[in-house]
């Protein structure tokens, strides 16, 4: 079994203390890999933001209903 923790702000003293403690444990591996986006991904996000401003968005309920209709086996009853 594995566990992943996502910590967005590692500058806080309590987070640094937690990470120092976690690193001291033999069974914990701390992977501090930076995630970066490709230029293509950045452009796709920018395009989506422009479309959202121009055309508006859909509610979570609308999107979920559409996905459940399209992929009925992907959702638990």
C-alpha cells in the first residue's frame, strides 16, 4: 500500500518540521519532484480560460450527468 500527500506550501515552519521528521523515517521516501507544464498544456489552459469567460461554464451537476450518460460503467451506483 502506498500513500501520497500533496503539500502546496512548503515554506511554513510546521511543514518543514513535518518533512524533516518524515525524512528521518526509514520507510518514508520524500519525492520533491517539481511539476511543470509543457507550452502546449499552457496554451490549452489559456484557451479554456478564454472560452470560459466568453461562453460561460456548466455546473458540476450538468457535467456529471453528461459523463454518467456517456460512461455509465465508470460510476458507482
